[in-house]
């Protein structure tokens, strides 16, 4: 288990290192849900394509007109374009 946790931590650190500068703003102001009370990517946004290697905590936003479109995104960043996955 310790080996897996070390690998996860390393992946998270690498993701934060290469994330777009607006992603780093998240670290200063907190998550979308905490700020707005609205769902974030981790709530099952249809536009969030999670990265398995990053334990699904990181992904890419596939919303064509979203503020993080095409960018590496931490699951709790969220935005006003959240759309729930169809059941």
C-alpha cells in the first residue's frame, strides 16, 4: 500500500506542477463547491474525462466552451458549465 500511495502522491505533484496557471489559483481560493455551493467535476460532470493513472482525481475538461476546455483539471475545480452524466 505504501508504494501505491507514494506513486499517487508523485502523480499529483507532477499534475500540479504542469497545470495551467488558473489551476494553481484553485490552491489559493479553494474548490468550486466550497465557493459556490454548486457541484464540481467530481460529482459526475459529463465533460470531465478522468485520468486513471491519477486515480481519477485529475482529468481533462471536454466542454467545448468551458473555461478549462482542453486543460488538465483537478476534480474539485469545477465551473459553471457542470452537466450531470446521464443515467
